[in-house]
C-alpha cells in the first residue's frame, strides 16, 4: 500500500510539473508572438498611393500618380520620391548590411537611418532638390544613387558623398528629380 501511495504521489507531482512546464512554454510562445506582432506593426513596406506634383518654372508643374509600391524595389535598393521622409532600420554584421526595412516610427534610433527628400521652390519655381540622411552608426554610411529627372527618358548615375559616422549628410541638385534610387549600401 505504501508503494502505491508513493507512486501515486510521484505521478501526481509529475503531472503538476508537466502542467506548470506547459503553462510556462505557452506563456513564452505568447510572449514571442506578441513581440513579433508589435515589431511587425512598425514595419511599413509600401508607400500609400498619391499624386506627386512638382513646380518646374513658375508656370508649369510636373504631375504623376505614384502607385502604392514597395519602398525597396529589390533587396537593399530603395526608391524615394520628393516629399517623402523615411525611417530605415538597418541590421548589420561588421561592415555588411544584412537587411533594411522602412518603419513607421524610429523606435530603435541606434540602428535607424532617417532620410528625407524634398524640393525647395521660390515663386513656384524649382530652386533645388535636397536629400538629407542622418547616420546613427559609428561608421560612415556609403551608397550609390541614380536619379530620374524631368525631361529625360533614362536613369542617370549621380555622385554622392558618404554620410560620416553619427552625422547628417546633404546632397543637392538643381534638376527637377522625379525619383531617386539608392543602392549598394555599406558601413565603413
């Protein structure tokens, strides 16, 4: 009888431990799902469609319907239009950028590049286009740029300077730029 009671107590304790372990496992899984859901909510993979309208010469305007399209047209190849301000979260190992994604809010400022592309005008005339990039990293941020400008049918390569570590970089152009494509990102 004593052996039966001992076995019964042993199995009862085992059942309770398994039950507690299952609850802990379930809570851990729920926490992981919840965290993933929260961070996934911050992702912004596509821009909303809108009408892009750019002053040209005081009388003429360039107008285009920008469709709802991904910000990244290929892996780590970003397309940006005038008037857009983006937060780009970057994952990296050493000098290699392993992933980039546009997010709604800058909740990780130590790994989020802030970027803004604007047109400056005076009396409805284009004065210049300006790309502003804030680099939060302790390394210089290098990239290549191509632009699609008003009056041309092909993409044009343009020279850009690296954005120095923990600084803000500005690039300016006199042309009316419809869109920029930024690629070949590196941390050096």
